[in-house]
């Protein structure tokens, strides 16, 4: 319709007959029919309408209207968590004996899904390294049906060329799934580059205040129909309350992301000057190996920084323990700045070798830069660096 900011606020259809200005919360498990014939026709999908909140609810529809406009996708499903979205997108579109090619650097639980859950049902995966993307063709098997990637990746901040990967998927007839959690639709729209399915942990930046869990599966109508069939009958639906929160949050996504990115770039530049650092990684720092690519496909660099302090894991832990304001927790994308030590928390279920392959060293720290004043964030970091020396 119009600009991203305007659509995120103005699009959304959940109006009751009470002339409310802000979307109401529909806490109802089912919806009534005027006649038996209407009930029949709705179940037969001859007419559209709400039937039961496991299928759809005005609040999840409102959320989907907004995120589909933001991502430029035709249709979608909202789920109870990001992992329900990752699971649902794969389980609904693949079957026994199918194979997935995935970028190696993936969120910890997505990695568990691919290596330990789906093989139980005969769906197998192979990982490709981003540094070796020219050779991904060799990793394709006759039964490869899906290409699953994350960019920027959690926590490695690896950037994959969406234009390249979109063409690659099309050339090999693969369903391209992109987990767009780190970038959000405000910074990057994978569907534009040919992604068939875009998934989200809405728990992160879309909520943006660390309150609720939620996930999204978005894409072309014909594929989403398959996903809808799966979610309707397996039940990973989002609660109306969480959908209501997330739809409200979409209204402020653009302004929040602008500030997250501005703060993160400032903090990343601060770290770059520090003599305590082995390295700092941020997509919009010229030192990032895929800086030009990040510039090409992302509006700003995002809110996440990774760093390695001199002194390895002991120093990393001393540093974390000396922070006074920044929270030590496993979430990210919150208005509060958050620090996480992936090797001992979010990615601890990976073997040491698996962690090494995705660049998660023992001393690696992930900083989700929040919306506090950048001077206060830097002051906290500076103080903790000094006290941990
Ligand atoms: C957090 C996260 C998920 C999982 O989402 P939940 O809402 O916690 O289930 C998936 N992918 C990425 C990249 C994430 O950061």
C-alpha cells in the first residue's frame, strides 16, 4: 500500500462492531455460525470466516496481515513459538526420504531439529559452509527438496548472498526457507530475492520487549496452504493474546530497529577501538568478511554484535559477571541490552566440534544491543572490561 512504517501501523483487519480504534483482544476458542448451512459452507471452505482458534483467530489474522505486508509475502501462519514455525515449515512441506541442504551456522534448536528430530522420520540434512558456497551444488542429492538458511546467522553473524541463493534454489527446484529472525522484515525481505518461505521467531525483535513467544511461517499461497493443513491438524497455534501483543509490536518495529541498529553500530565501533578485544563482528563494520554483501541486502546492520575478548572463556565470564546494567539471559532483540555466552547456553547441546565448525569459540560473547541510551551501554561495557582485566 504505502511505506513500510505506514503499512505496519494501518494494515490489519480485526474490527468488531464497537468502533474501537485499537485492535481488541479476541479471547474465544470458537466462533458461531448464523445457520447450519453457513457452518457447512465454512467447513467446506466455500466461504471464508473464523471457525475455531486453532485454525485462525482475528488476532492472529491481524498479525499476519501486518507481517505479510512487511515481508511482501502472500499468506502466512502464526505459531506458538519460533521453533514451532521452523518445525512446521519443514514437517508440512517434506516427507520421508526427502533431504535438506542447510547453511551450517544455524540457531541451536534448529540444528537439533535437523540432526536429531527429523532423521527419526527419514528426513535427512547436509550442511554447507558459507565460505564454500560455490561448491554447494556438489552437496545436492537426487532427493534434496529444501534449502534452509539463516542470515545473519545466530550467533555467528554470517551473511549469505540472498540473490545468489534465490537463483540457486530456483535452478535446482528447491524450496528456499529463510529464517529472517535476526534481520526482521524491516532490514531485509528474503521473498524479494526468491525465498519461498520466510520464518521468524517473533519472540525476538517483533515482540521487542521480551514478553511473549511467537513464530511465523510466511510465503506463497500455494505452499502456505500445505502448511495451514499441517498446523490446523497438529495444533501449534499462537494464543490470541500473544498474537495481539505481536500485532501491536509490529507498529513500532521500524523505529525500534532504527535505534537498535544505530546503538549497535556505535557500540561495535567502541569495541573496535578497545585493546581488550581479539575481534568484534558486526555486519555493518567494514571489518566484517561479508560487509559489502550486508550493505547490499540489509537496510542497517541489525542489533547483534559478537565479540571475543583476549583471555578466552575465563575473561569472558569475568566480563559478564562485572556488567551492572546489561542483562545476562538467553533472549535477544529486547529493549534491554542482553549478553549471552552461546557455548555454555544456547549452543551448549552442540558438540565441541560442531561449535567449532560454526565459529562458536569458548570465549565468544553475543551482545544484543538494546534501546537504552548508547552512552549508558558503553559505560557499562567499559566498566566491566576494566574490572575484568
Ligand atoms: C530464538 C530463535 C529461534 C527460536 O525461536 P523461539 O521463539 O525461541 O522458539 C529460531 N531462530 C532464530 C534465529 C532464533 O534466534
